[in-house]
């Protein structure tokens, strides 16, 4: 498959690296990526090794599992212990620590929390168990929100009355906005997320260039995609431009997926505020079910504890999620906090920056190596 | 759950609700194509490639992109295998 290799050609990569070095000039360029898939690609392929010292990549809150606050996990567990409840959720959420343990811990105390692949599988659990109350603990950016929305529409069409959703869906735009508004923010540009942009479209980021004067390039996941997107960002910087452009046109449309956006809009609306782990409260940054679909809203069926739970004292996920610390700079990285025994969410999810660095860090023995003691997994 | 997995549509089961069968790396499972349908019965057809997220096709892609995506996912290792296992356990209707 020759065409596949074209996306990984070392010659093309070196050519792009030379172009990046030239475009970077003497200035410093701090670029944030906001997508777990990019985090993976960057570490797996050692992208920083291709970059000059003055082009710095930092990770943003691109992993929805990582930004779910511990209090929301406790809320879901409280629902799971209500009479007759089956709680369903994606596998990624099962090990995330709340204030009183994870979903797996709750199961060992007698809860019935089941892993599903799709919200449609959760709906099937509801159909098969008419005498139980089946709740789907939903999570994800706009990549998974359309699936939840379409499932709610299906449940409504079929008149299923024992199914509801605990929505933890978050929105990528307001997260970028919060990062741009944070005091001391010194970012020079963004690698725009890949798959979430298939839903919201590259056009959704226009505020980044228009209101904040920062360039953003939506990027694919191949190493050459990422290098090309970085070159495009630096060229804009060199020419004094700040625009939103789409490097990943083979998958991401400018306007997004209209049917998916319609499904979200029909069933959900932005919450006035939502807590993000590491970022705190962000206005209009998450989705709740609309009044018309109250029958499918777990927050209206159950009383949630709604307690704020402080993160583990030693955990520095907040700094990692906002690009202020690199994973290996966290005090507990790789020692007390590992993928087997995670303290923070960045290490729990395979898409988290800490987990990605833990797995791939040894492949990246470039200029950071002296500052990056990488443990044996 | 953030991993989009390519699948090839091999059968349209119910055009009205947008239910299809996709071949995903040799595993055949039902997926919803309703979010690629501008009108009932529209959207991808047999042999088209789609990118599947949690049981829903969200984007139509070409064969080349599908091949690249498979290669990248295989390189990711365990999280991809877990996602495939979860997909294999899926039985939507």
C-alpha cells in the first residue's frame, strides 16, 4: 500500500522539519494541541524530535475522561445505588476515580454498572429490562454527543420509559475560550482537533482567529499531517496572519456534520456553567437535556449529591491539562501515579497526556530526555 | 470511545431508521448511519467506508483514509484492541 507510506515518508518528514526550522526563525512558538489523538501521535512518533528548540508543543484539555470532575463520578455512583438501577457507561469511565472510588469499586460494593460500546446498547439494556431503571452515564465532546442525542430521539420515538441519560457532555469551543481567557496565557497557535471537528466543522474555531488573533490549523493524525499543520501555523505567524485553516480536509468538512448537529440541538442545550477538572467552572461549556426531553434526563429523576470533590493533593492534572506542566514534570508521574494505579485522570484514560507519555516516552529520547526520567512500565 | 474506527458498509438493514451492518477489521456489527442521512434512506451505501464512533457513523471517508486509520489504530495497541472488543460486544438494534 504505497499511498499509506506517503503519509510517513522520513524524507518528507525531514523536508517538513527543515521548513519548520526556517519558518520558526529566532522567535519562540508555543503551540497547543487539544485532542487526545494528537497527544498520542505526537508522543508515538516523537514529533518533538523533528522540531527546533523554539517550537514548543503543549497539551490542552483534549481528553473528555480527563476533565470529568470527581464529583460527577460520585453523582453517577449515587444513582447506581438507587433501587432497581442499572448504570451503563463507556469502558473509559469505569476506572476513573471519584471521591469515593471508581465505578469498578462501586460494583464490588453491589452496584450494577455495565460497560457498553454505544448508547444504543444502553437503550437495548433498557428494552430487555423493563422492570429496571437504566441510566446511561454519557461522556465526551461533540464526537459522542450526537450518539447520545440520536439515542434519546430513538427512545422517545419508541416510547421507552425506563431509560435516562446523565449527561457529562462537554464542548470543545468553550474550553479553548477558557484557556485563551486565562491570565498569563502565552500560546501562539493551536492544532485543531481531528474527529470532533467532523461534527462541529473547522468553521467552529473561527473565534480563535477573529477574537483572539491566534492561528488554528485543524490537523490529521498521521505524523506528516501534524508536521504540515505546524508548518502552516508557523507560516501564518511569519506572515503576520491569524486564520483558521483545515489540513484534514480528507475527513473534516468546513461546516461539520449537519445531521449530527441537528440531533444535538434538538435534544440538548448548553448549561450555564459546568465544572472541568483542572479548569474549574467554565460558562456554557457542557450540554444538558432540553426540557422537552426531561423524561430522559437522569438529573430530573434522581437527586444528585452534587458535591465538589478536591483532587488528590499530589495530583497535578490541572497543570498538565492547561499546558503549564509537561506530564513528566508532575511530582507523582510514573512513581505513585501509573496507568495500573492512576491517581489523576490524565493517567487513567489512554488518551490522557500522562498515559500517552508513559507509554511512548521512551521513544522520544530527544532534547527533553535529560529532563524526562521515563520509568519502565 | 474517542477512537473513530473505519468500517465498510456491507448491508443496509433498515433504511428508515438508518441501521446498517459494517465490516470493521473483519468483525461485522450493526451501526447507525442515521447521522449521515440528510433524509431517510439517504447516506452511505454498500461498500462505502465510514468512520464509526460509539456505534454511529459520523463521516464518510475513502478507502485510502480507512487504510491509514487502521494502520494508525493498530500502532496504538491496547486501547484499540479494547475498543474493538467493546465493538464486538455491541449488538444494537
